[in-house]
C-alpha cells in the first residue's frame, strides 16, 4: 500500500516557485534575485497564516490587496507584495483626504499658482505619494509614529520596489512588519480629535448663513488660540479659499471677515506669504473676481505686507505716485490721508520696506511730512501726519541715509525755502533719529537737526558731506 504524504502549503508553493525559476532559465532570462530564497519563503509560510487568522472578517472580506500580497509573498515575489500593500495604503489615505474635506486637503497640499488645478477627488491621483503622506500627517489624519513608519516603507518601496532595478532583497520579517504597519496603523486608523474639530468648524462655517454674534465670535477666537499652528494654517488657507470663491454666500463671506483677523494674527508667517503668492496668481491668470475678493481679504486682516514682492513693488510705486499727486493737488490735507493709509498697509515694519522702492518711499513721505510751507496746520495734512511719522520712525540705520540724501533733492530743497517747512523737516529728522543706533549716522542727523531750521541748505555743507561720505554718494 502506498503511503500518502500530506504536503504543507509551503511545500506546494516552493514547487510553484521552482517551476517559475526553471521556466525563466529555459528561455535564458535572469533568474537570480527574482524570487526570495526558500528559507525566506518558509518564514512567510510559517507566520502569514497566523497573522491573517487574527484579522477580523470585515477587514478581509473585500481586501483584494491582501490576496495579491499573499500570492506574491507565497511565490517569493516580495517586491510585488510590497507594491500591492502600498497601493492600498495610498487609496486609503486618499479616502481619508476626501472624508476630511477635499478643499481643505488641497489647500494644505498644494500652494501658489498650482492650487487652482486641484479641485476634485480625481485630482488626488496627481499628487505624489510623498506629498499625500506629508499632508495627511500635517492635518493629523495619521499619527506621527505611523507617518514615520510609512515614510520608511515608501522609501524602501521606491528604492527596492518592483519598478526599480536593485540588488537588494527584502527579507521575510521586514515584509511581514510592513504588512502589519499598513493594515493596523493605517487602514484601521482614524484622524485625531483636533483634525476632526477643524473639519467640523470649516464645514459649519460654510453652511452658517446667520450673522455671528459677539459671544460666538469670542468663543471661536478662544478656540483658535488653542490650536496647533498647522491647524491654524489650515483654517487660514481654507477660509481664504471660501472667501474668494465667487459663489460663496455673502453672509458666509461676512462671517469669515469677522473671524479672519484672529486666525491671521495666530498664524505663522510662511502660510501668509504663500497666500500672497496665491493672490498674485489670480491676477496673473486673469481671475479678476477672485483677485479683487482676495485683495479685500488681505485688507481685512492687515496682510498687505505678506503679498509677493513683485506685487508690493508695483502697487506701492503706484500709490506713491497717487500720494504725490494728492499732495500737490487741491485740498491735499483731505485727500492725502486715504492714500497714506493704503501705503501704510504695505509698510507695517521696517522689513516691509523693499529696497527697490525705498528711495522713492522715503522721498515722497518726507515731502508730505515737510508739507507745503503754509501756516494752516503747519502745511501738513493732519490725518496723513500720523502715517508719515510712523513710517519715518521705523527707517533705522538701514534707511536713514535715504532720508538724508532725499533732503538734497531739488523738490525738497525748494520746500525748505519756507520757515514752516524747515521746522517740519527738523521734526521729521527727530523722528528718524529715534531708532538709529549707528554713531556716525547719529552725528550726521544731529548736525541736520541743529542747523536745518536756520538753513535749509545745510545738507549741502562740506562738513555734512564729510560725515556721510560712507553712506551717500556725493
């Protein structure tokens, strides 16, 4: 009687694996480093069944990726198995992004001018896996520890996966560990409470068509202060996107304008600058309505200094032309202030003064601050004066030489023929002196302060030229 030998699944798989190797060799194809060694396949056979049995039935029911993983791992195609499980991770991360809110997700994942090309669920496929993974972490759709594990798996998949030629072989324990990470830490993972709160806040804001009362506004602002900076950045990006959308309900836009200053003030600078680039993109791509609404948003939050350098340079240059025109025109005391306010919205700190408009900025502001030399209001616009004083005070060591050089300009020299204008010039120099530290610049300013009220041409004195020769090209 013939004995019947019961073979294990591993033995059967080994036979199939050997047949594949023999087939490759028969046709002269490379057969080394294609299929994992027998001892590695044996580890899979001894451990994989136990792990699969531990998974709930609902996890396995439609898990075709697990079937592909088992087939690949059993035959010894470990890189195929890794690719199968990673593809499922990507699909799951995309589902998390859709559930969280596709607009919020794209606002965090895509910056600048490219954002307008990402709108629907299908556009998620255009994101690189690394960007998808990084954004899920930033929005807390996955835990930090899970992110680190997945980052490693992605790097290994990219470096040794089936689509990349390599001499590295994945070992069985690595593969089983990656499987466990992907199934337990990702496919069964949920977003954090903070992420869900942000999602709920955005969704509620989009649907809230009643005015926000004062207690609600204070409550929202209190919650914003408590959020992590990356969540505040997400809220800022998304509320901006809702605000500039042409089909947004006017009351929703009004509600956003109420809470936006608090969001803006609690946000780091980098997301603000990125919004400035986005706004410039609207203008470049002729999205006129979105651009105008974006400008409105930036005015509401006091964000003009965060607009792109190119835009600021062009806008400030145009505003300075307008300011000079108002200054020289009829009823300048009344008409200067609104334009001065617009200029000041772009120059809130010294760092907001761009070198390419510094010379013109300082010259025009000095002309307005020195005034027209008449006795009424000492020749200076009363409402514009506070704006001029504020900017002149922030010039410091970097831009004080621009102010002293501007005094030599023929237009200002003509103004200094008036005693009232010379008095105002002295006051302007005293304001500039307040934040100057450099000893030589202080000496030069003190010279002008001591002499300009008596002689408007003291700026052309040889003693002053000697003091400032390192700072002004005479």
